[in-house]
C-alpha cells in the first residue's frame, strides 16, 4: 500500500473534482477537514462520503461550520468521524480533529466559541499523546497566518487554535474554512496547510517516514 494520505476540504456539495485528484485511489486514506455540504444535513453529507468512498473507502472526516451538527452523528455511524476524536493512522501516528468554526457574521449551522475550540483541542490532543506523532485537523485555521487571510490583509482565524499550536507544536496542522487563503505557513516547528475549496483544485498530500510527517499543497 502507498504510504501517503490525501487531504481535501470545503467540498460544499461539489464532488465533481474528486476524480481529478491524482492517486486518490492509491492513498492510504482521505482526510476531509470540514464543510462537506452547503448548510445541509445527513442526506447531502452521505452523498459526499459515498462519492469519496467509491474512489477510496478509507475516510477520516469531520464537520465544518457549514455542516449541520447532526452530520457528526452520521460520520460516527460510518466509522469515519475525527471531530473531537483520535484515530490511529499507523501504530506510531494518530490523527485527531476539531471541526466547526469560530463565530462568524453569517450564522452558519455549526459555530463554536473560540475558547471552546481551544478546550476541545487540548482535550483531544491529550488522547493522542501516547503516539509518536499526530496529524491535527482543524476546520478553522490559526489566526494571523497565510491560512486565515481574507486576501486583503485581514486575519479571521482562531486565536485559540494558534495558541494550541504554539504550545504543543504538532508536526502538521491541516485546515480550511477561509477559501481565499489556500496556502502553506508555519508556526514555530508546525507546518500549517489550508487546502482551499475542492472545486478550486486544492488538496494536500501527506507522507510519512517513521514518525516524521511531511506534506505539500498540491493544485489539480
């Protein structure tokens, strides 16, 4: 089996470009950082998960702010939820997620106060400590990075997520949410990648050498 994973996000019901991702079927799994749907519930999320599973059945997914809360229950039933959960990628490496987003001006279906996002990150990361490395997947990017820039120099990401990264320094953080901010940045030793919208062609390829994680932002 190939020793890499593919990360996508901000699908928003648009599944057509899944077929354009090179080697998606050969990856060890597909990571979805959030926003499977466009403010929809389980039927729309099921359509997305089934489309991904038709190419690669190994999925690690969580809700974003544009998914209704009940989508988490659906992902749990499918055995692929990572929101507030830790899952083993290999015996030495875990993946964990914290989905939803901070409070937005748009009253989207799944928003969480920033301090709660920070609490969830701390609680979930504690479960991953027995592993040698952890892939951290958030929907809301860390504040004051290239990954949360609206394109006009205004940063709207999560301050709690940034504080968590500064404190724990995971090797890799994958995020989305801010479509304009498809980019790669770093906070200390932590590599941060916002893949942008799937329909715009962005995805990340994550490789592993023992417990050393590497990742790159790719464009279809």
